[in-house]
C-alpha cells in the first residue's frame, strides 16, 4: 500500500474518533454545567477545553473565563479550530475521498452522509444551534460508519490502518478525560467524595459509555480509583488504555506481517503496553495519577510519530 494511502486511512480513523469523543464530551459538559452547585461556574467548560486539548488556543482568541456559548461554538463549528467537530468530519471525508477505492461503498456513504448532516447544522444560525441535536447526530454518524467498515471491509491493510488511527486517538482521549477530571475539574472548596465529585465521575463514565459496565464489574458505588482502574487497566473495556494498546499492538503486528519487519512503532507500542501490564491502580495513585497520565499522553504522541516514521507518512 502506498504511504499516502495509508496516511489517509489512518487519519480518517483518527478524525472520526475525535469527532465522536468531542460530541460525547460536550454532552457530558452540558450535564455538568447544569448542576445547581456548578451553575454559572466556568470549571466544567474549562475542563471541556482542557480535555479536548485546545484550552490554550481558545484563550488566545477569547478573553475572560470560558462561557458556554463560546465553548460550544469553538468545539463544534468554529472554522479556526482544526479540532472542531465539523472540521474533524470534514478532514475525515477529505482523507477518505482521496482513497475512495480503499473504502467500501457502504463505509464511504456513511461518512459522506455524516458530512452533509454536519454541514446542514453548521449552516444554521449559531444562536439556534442545538447541542443535543449535534452531539446525537455525530455519535450516530460515527457508529454507522464504524459498523459499515466492520461489516463490509476486507481485513487487509486498509482496514487495519483505519482501525489503528481510531485506537490511538481513543487512547489519547480517554487519558485526557481522566486527567482533566482528576487534576482540574473539581472546584476549590468542594470536598473529594462529595456529591459534585460523585456526579462528575459518574458523568465521565457516561461519556465513555461505561456506566452500566462499571456496575457489572465492580458492583459498588462510583469511586475514583475504581473508575480509573476501569478506564486504564480493564482489558474488557473498549475505551480503556490497556484495551486500546492491545488493539494497537495487534494491528501493528498485522501490518508488519507483510514485510516481516518490526519497526519503531512496534517498539514504542510494546513499551507502553508493557508499562500498563506491570502497573496497577494502587501503584498509579501512589505515584500520582496526573503524572502517570501525562507520561502516557506523551508516549502515545511518540507512537503517532513513530507510525509516521515507520510507514513514511
């Protein structure tokens, strides 16, 4: 497969996964900001910007504390924000269009339909933009695209590059979401373990569709260390860091089987996977959850660079 084709498919997977995460994040933030104890407080919207990795960029173009309307626009349809939902879907479509023959008709039509629907919402008056309608549209569109790809694409390099991009983006998103909650979100003066803290952790679980799974696995009330355990170490949870890296290593092995060589991406992915295997939630909290997640995000970014190097993106 040509390196440009591989890069297009890889970034299609990443951008679609990012659009889905931002939609989930916005939905969760609307819930958090609606809490009586946080009403009018910018912590929830500051946290959303931090989790999306665009807090500094937002601050450069907006004065004062983040407000709901400005953050919603910035994360959904703002033309100057490359990571806005509408731009993510547009970038995914552009990449997929460049390798149209690498996707099945069903996968392409699902992505193209998503783009048309997002463009319709982007053309609306920003004041009339319904966050719930947009987030539901994006999540539904990504689910349809994922389903079409899974059900109709051959298990070959095209499918594996698409899934590889999605897995790396998913791991990054989960780590950022956990880090923001633990390190930034709880307002000063609020007790750890209090009602707001409980509601925030519960909302994090709903953001990654893990609330029901949490009850099945732990059969306990929502506790920070158990949420962290599920989203970092539980290999049955699709969005956990451990599960993401199991998929990443497997996909890299499949991609490397054709050449019979293991490159820098394999070594970096194996390094991160080994660190996850040798750790547990008790050790992570003892040494610092923020520090652990910060290292993970850096290592995950290094893996992205290693993939670009190995496959000559």
